[in-house]
């Protein structure tokens, strides 16, 4: 991932964290599984989920979110209901 400002990182992280719980729910993941897929402890995931705009995600978490959301989107394109 390219270098980005801290503000841009927060914006992208908040947007991803607003969408991610819906993806996790659609896939039938438990909160524990959703946290593990994101690579974070459950308590951190719950805090991020409650207040996504206050989350400080590192580049690894942003990349994971990006990949997961991309997979979700592409599955819907390839396998529409």
C-alpha cells in the first residue's frame, strides 16, 4: 500500500469498519471469527465496530479490510443471487 496521510488512513479505516460487520454477518461469522479474520483481538474489534471513526488502523488492517471487501464484492459479481 502506498504511503498515505494519517487522516486518509483514518477515513479509509472508518469506511471499511462501517461495511465490514455487514460482510461478516452476511458470511455468518461470529464476532470472534470476524475479529480473527481482521487480525485483531475481540475487544479491539468490538471497540472499532462501535466507533469506527475513532479507530486507528495500521496498514495491515487496512489491507485486510480492502481484500475482504474486494472478495465480498467480487463474489457478488460472479455469483449473483
